[in-house]
C-alpha cells in the first residue's frame, strides 16, 4: 500500500516542480495532463509525455495484466489438481444403503 502512494506521488509531482503542466480539459470540467505542449521546449515536453505515458499507463497495465495471468494460471492449476484428486476420492455415501424398519 505504501508503494502505491509513493508511486502515485512520483507520477504526479513533476508538474508541481515545473516539468510538464496540467490544464483544464476542453469542456472545463476537469483538469489533466496538457498534451499539446504549446509554449514549451518540444524535447522536454515529449520527455514528460513519455514519462507520464510509461509510468501512468504502460507500467500499471503491465502489472495488472501480469497479476491476472497469475490468477488464471493458479485457477487452472487448482482446477486440474481438484480434478485429479476427485478421481481418487470415493464417497462413503454410495456404500450406505437405506433399510426399511
């Protein structure tokens, strides 16, 4: 949990210290990364866009994708192990018979 907070601060601090900017969207209802970079050095702006794209999108999606793959692999393994163990397990219910009084 602490890692997530630190990671979020690393991604959101650059505009506060002057690298990249936030601006209002076209509807003026929220703010976000200023993608056009007008009035800035193009190389510095492209570096910031690359940074925000990698650390704000690519890396989180890669982590989520990896976690889902591991979950799917674990479920498949557990299902396979469950199928193998259920073939070897005999229910005692089948051996019981109901008798009339």
